[in-house]
C-alpha cells in the first residue's frame, strides 16, 4: 500500500512527476526524430549525389555517428556546445560562461545520431523506387521540385516507414541518456524518485513499464501508418 501511495497522484505521490517526465521524454524524442529526419534526407541525397565530395562527407557522417557511443556524442554536444557558445560570446565582447541547455544539447545529439541511421533508411527507400517514376513525372511536365515532392517523396516515405519506425524506437530509448545533462525527463525523474524514497526497484520497474508503454503505443501507430500507406499505394 505504501508503494501504491508513492506512485499515486495525491500528496506525497510521484505519479504526476513521472508523467511529466514521460512527457519530456516524448518531447525530446520527437524533436530529435524530426531533426534527424531532416539530416537523414540531406544525408541520403548526398550519398546518392554525383558529387564525390558530398558522397565522402555523407559516408564519413554515417560511419562515425554509427560507430561512436551515443553517450559520448551527448557529452560532446553538452560540453562542447557550451564552450562554443562561450567562445562566440567573448568574440562579440561578452563576458562569462554561456551553457547549452540539457534539452537542446540532448535533442541535437540524439538527432545527429538518429540522422545517421535515417540516412541509410531513406537512401535504401530512394533506391527502391523505379527510375521510371521520375521519368513519368517529367513527361507530365512537372519540374524537378514537383517530381520530388509529388511523385517521389510519398513513395519513399511509404517504403521507408518500417525502417523509420525502428529508428523512432531507438530514439525513445536513447532519450534516457539525455538525463546525464540534468534534464528532468523520465529516466532522471525515476532516479530522483528512487533516491528520495529509497525504493529503487519499484521506481525503476515503473520506469521500465512507462518506456514499454511509449514504445508499444508508438509502434502501433507506425504499424497503422504502414497499413494506411500500403492501401494508398495499392489504390494508386
């Protein structure tokens, strides 16, 4: 009964704080995923570019970011970003230390890592689209931007959805590492509750359940989107 009271929403209960931490986890994850998707699109374009320099940069990006531990990337962004901000501030006559917030550093770090994986997912999806699709679009009088937006992008997204769903699951779990920056997301809040109540097993178990709920629900949403896109593609 005592444990149930600690997990409740009444006085002395941690339920509200845990839900707030879960909300912050979703916010960090969504921000990182969207930014990573933009980086992934740019990286996929670079890897398929006819320019050797662009291909080399994109290959180095995906190789390094998929080979370096994610926690190390977060530390580099958190401490390195603060040093860069402080240096720029001093260049313009400012004084003192400027720190990068835990949310910004964490979201950017996870975005850069997820972008490396999304690059490969989108590259494979682009290669899976027959070249005749683009040629048909040009034959209809569409400009290159119109071909990319109206013909290729919907098909690439449909093919890439399963892989993007896997990357999203990875991003949600990676967001737990952002707690090292001091951001009070779910993992950090669980740790605070466990230390304050001296009931680590109970609170870490609850944290595991909440993460499982987040990944299960989001996995179901991606599966629904895949079914819808499959029906749309079949109808087309």
